């Protein structure tokens, strides 16, 4: 059986914590902050978030074949 590769995009986008939670960056938070987004949107897009348990389990199983990190 050949070795499976970890998805390189997943390596760059997700970080799996010791507890099994998956940390990710917020979407829509990279540009157009001067005129196209409200203050509420700008505030919500700061920092990082955690995937829900169901999505985290699926992400680790499918994108990190030999475990994360």
C-alpha cells in the first residue's frame, strides 16, 4: 500500500490542538476594510475560530491521514 500524503492546503489552514479542537482563520478578513465592510464585520473577522466538533473530526480524518501535527 503506498503512503498517503497530508493535504498541503490543510497544513497551511488548520492547526489541531491537543484537545482535538481545530483552529482556523476567519473568512473574509483579508482586504477591503476601508469602505466595503461595516464595523461589525471587521470586528467579527478578527483573530481565529474553532471548528465545531463534528467538522473537526471529519477534517482531521480526511485531510490528515496519519494524524495532525
